[in-house]
C-alpha cells in the first residue's frame, strides 16, 4: 500500500479565507463578529483577525441559522443564548456525514474507472 501523506492543516485562517469558505463578503464576517458574542477571533500585532477551527465552526453555525434556516439575526442570537447547542452538534454531524459521502463516492468512481465500467 503506497504511503499517503497527511494533509497539512492550517491552524489560523484570515478573514478573507473564511469569507471564501462561506462565499460571503469579509464585511459580513466582521459584522457577525459584532453581533454575536461567540465569535471572538484572535488578532495579531497588526490587528488582523486570525480564525481558528473552532471560530470557523461557530461561524458555520451562525451561517446555518441565518442563511440556511432563515432566522433573523435577533432570532439566531436567541437560539444561541438559549443554549441550543444540539443544533451546533447537528450541523457538525451533517458536515461530517457529507465528507464521508463524498469520500465514498470518490472511492466508487475510482473503482468503476479501474474495472472499466
């Protein structure tokens, strides 16, 4: 079995990278930072925001509530304040299941290509 290198995972992401992940403007990420207390990225000496994996998961939760579920900002704030972390866990679970599905589809396609189908 050939050696497979592990992907190098970044520890911090810039606001531009985070905005690209969600296909939104960086200004929206900054705005959400002011509206939601759970988003608190670290800042470097220049004041540039550095988002960790946990920060990105929190933004993903807010994105899910606001953009996908259709909550208003106030409604999303109330859901977060009510401590409904189950929703946060569900979003993470769905994302992980999607990654597994994509992986399995990729394996199937490679298998079909090798077997000549």
